[in-house]
C-alpha cells in the first residue's frame, strides 16, 4: 500500500527531471510515465547519448536507477507495458495482458453489483489497453461514487459495453499498426453520408455507394439516429479501405458529432450503433473524428 499522493509526487519530480534534460542537456525527444523515461530518435547514437545524459543527471541528483529496466537503443522495446516495433510499425499487446483483460471483462459481466474498487481495476486495465487499441471506449459507471467499498449496479448498457469488449478481445491477436495521425478528411477521400427522415439514407465512398429506404417503423425515429446509421454502415462495408488510418468525417448534424467524438449517448438505440462503430474501428485499427460542416447548398437555401 502506498501513499495517496505518491503518484502526484513522482509525476512532479519526473516533470522536473524531464525539464532539466530538455533545457540543460539538449535531450529533445524524451517522455515519461511517472518514473519510467523513454528516449526517441531516428539514430541509435543519438538515443545512446540521451541515455548517457539521463544517467549523468541521475548521478548528479542522487537518483537511484533500476538496472534491470535499463534498455539500450533498439527498434523493438517494451514501452509502458506495450511492445513497440518501429521496423514493422506495430504496437503489440502481450498475450498475457489480452488474457487478463478477457478474464476481467468476463468476470465483471457475470456480476450484478461490484464495488467501486473492483470496477476501477477493470476500467483502469481497459484504459491501458486503449493505449494500443484505437477508439477504445471504457465503461463509465464511476461518476458520483466516492468510497472504494461502495457498490455500483451494472446496468444493461454497461453489460452491453462489456459484451462489445469481450467480442473484440476474443478475436484480437494483440497487434495494431501505427496510425498515420494525419487525418484523411471526407473531402480528400470523397466520403459522404446523409439521411432523410422521410425517404432513406445514402453513403458514398469514391465511386462506391450504398443507399436504402427506411422501414415505416423508423418514421418517428430521432434524426440523429438516422444520420448516424449510414456512417456506421459505410464504416462496416468500406472500412477495409480505411484500415490503419485516422478518418475525419464531415456531417451537418451536430448531434452526430457529439456522439461519435464522445462515443456515448443517453439513447440506448443510438448506443447500439455506437458500439457497432467501435467494434468496426477495433477490427480495422481505425480512429475516427467528426466535425460539423454546413454545406454551401444549405447556406444558399437559408
């Protein structure tokens, strides 16, 4: 058991060490997580010099170093528990961590109530998995619960989230390609969706397209749900062409923007689509962002 302020103290100290390295030792590419430091460079000799500078500073400040965690420059390293391979451009989640995540999710799904501490353990581990898995969506049930021993009821929505995680983890091989963080926008790749509450929906990707009419039971549905549907459908059908990329969708529906960016909604029908979208992004290693776009045609008509 450690002090409640231990992490905060470590973080403040590590930030100070990183600042000294950058300002006085010309170590440009350095980052840290609590007391773990990593140095990055395209050249092995530069990385080695960064490491030597860090060891020199540690000796001057009297900082003890764990030699078992010391790693010489390499193109494949364990970084914060995730294997980073810069030659294959892969992030690899160790098999034992996938097995642990699957076990935690499976156990939690069988419970009706759990303590806040138990829930935080699962959410924390899934959040760790999200470092490697694009578009991860941990369960949000801890709001308003303060005591670790207090119980939280697992709602049907939370169980649906757990099922989505379990579906993904059962087929996940632990490997994710590096994402190109330069977003491909709808305009660049000719990717558009639209929906009408009266007629139906359509989605276009270059010269490919899909369209359909609504069943009469959809006539009273929320327009946000109707606008989100073709976006999810397009991702499922044409997503194979967008794998390992960051995609910037444009839409004229502000509700869709908020839902996709937060991956959350109070409408349980919309959440079914959100979970489907997340699973598609999981499988395709694709990250999505979405912004509101007011088309010129709309401006003219107004």
